[in-house]
C-alpha cells in the first residue's frame, strides 16, 4: 500500500492549516484584478492562498526569485515543459536550441510575412461601424501569425480557435480532467504536423516545424515528446498573450487620444510605447516557481517545496520602482520592466512578440485615422488566469 513520505505529509498538513491572506477568486479581485494586486502589494506583499499558494507582489521580491534559480526552481510543472520548467544545467542546451529560432536573422526574415498578415487584417475591418475587437481582430491575428511562424496550414486556424476557447473554460473552472484531455488534443495537432513533414521527406518545406525535427540534444535527435513540449510552450503562450496584448494596446490608445496621435506621427516610438503600455496592464498575470530550500522572503518563512506564484501584474506596477504605476514613461521605466521576465528564464520568444505587436500596431495606426471605444456594451475584462479583455467594442475611422 502506498504511504506518503514524512516530508510530503508534513507539507500537506502545513498547506491545510496555513491561513489564507487573500482569495484570488473573490469577486472583488475578479472585478478589478489590477487594482486588487496593487492593494495586495501594499497590504501583504507575500501572501498565501489555497489557490495560488504563496503569491509575490513586489518588484524586489520577484527579482530576487528570478535571479536565484538555485533557490527558486522553475521545475514547478507536473508535465514535461521544455525549457520553461527546467533549471540549469539541464535547461541550458535546450534554451540554446530555442533561442536560435528568435535571433535577429530569423526575425528579419519573418517580418515581411508578419506585415502582410497585419495589413490584410487591418484592411479587412469595417470602418465607422462598431465591432468586437477580440474575436474579429486580436484572436485571428494571434492564430494567423503563429501558424505562419510555425509553417502550419490555414486549415488549423479554426481548430486552434476552438481549442483556445475550450482550454480557457477548463482552466477557469479548474477542471483538471478536461484540461488533461484538452492538452492531449493540442499535442495531437502538433504531432500531425510532424507526421506531415516526415512523410514529405526531402520535399518538406523548410519551416520552423521541419527544422525542429533536425535538432539534436546531447548527440541525439530531439524526441517527438520534446518537440511537442517546446512547440506547446511557444504556441499556447503565444496565442493567449498576443491576443491579450492586442486588446490591451488598442484599449489604451483608444482612451489616450494624444498618445494615439503622437504614435501616428512618430511610429518609431511604437516599440517603447508598447512595452510600457503592457507594463501598465500585464497581458500575462503570473508565473510559477518552487522553493528548493528553506528561505525567508518578504518577511515570510517558507519551507523547501513551497509553491510560489510571481504576480507580474503587480511587480510591474510597484510604486517603489516606478513611482506612479499609472504614469506612462517608457524611457524611465524601460530597464525595470518585467514584461518578458528576467534572469536565465527571460522569455526567449520576446523578439518575436515585440516584432508582431510593433508591426500590427503600425499597420493599425497607418491604416486608420482614429480608433475609439464603443461604450455600449462596455469593455469586459478577461477572468483570471487570462488577462486583458474578453470583449472590447471599438470603431475605426
């Protein structure tokens, strides 16, 4: 008969008796998560809950975690997750493979493709009529751009769009059984693309998916499981955060007419403006870590094996670092912005995300004379663990 080890039993018992400092799923938090995280950063910067374990809200504490992977491990997933849920030295060779797909040469080659998708999507939107941005613009862009980057056919757009909805609903409900089935479904899409390229042999297109089949690690080819894990991390994150980012950016520019006008006149400022707007309203709420040894952080004593949630949306608005968290100041805040993380696990796909968002927003500003919000129905915030907007009515002129 299976018996729980002493250390695991003590951990479980401690989890059961720890008092909750906050409820991440309370209606107050869900109604205005950014304000709630700001409040927690001041009230209880390292807070325990049954849902998110130990949540860290301060920039200083989050940076400490990011810069000490020996104490705060990324191996917080129950599933193979390459390279996200790995620590050095295991993480290093996988990271080197992944980074090569996002270097300057690869981004320069992809930019014309990205521009074509962005401009076609902008030109296809109605003018002077209200439309729902997330379903008609943000999500289609994320789907098309990711499929184009991976070399996947347009026929995958609709299956992946349906998959996003199912995954979001299961995650929001905390339905682990459904989440597991949905993960298997997604992996099936990736494996099918591997089969297509293997069957094509020398006639296969030289795309990102094909090139992953040629990669080696420790003197052997990457396994299908490793490739699926890498692509899953790229694609799932890309589809959700890029769509969320587009909604956040359009909402901000629609409510800040002077900045919208300035960026139309000076599109070279777009890259810095985009990073700063996404600091103000994070497209990705949080990330996980686990302690490898007893540690004290933010005045709280944590045992080895404690699970942490790094709240990017709070750390990137810490007034101890940024002053007024709502003040738009790209130059002042650039060096402390944690939009793409920091340390050895800084997001390797940041160059691609920055390229996609810059090209899309330039196409949107160039292809219109004004972007405005439609107040009825009002914008609807996405529910945790998603961020941004689930619905956003806009009008283009």
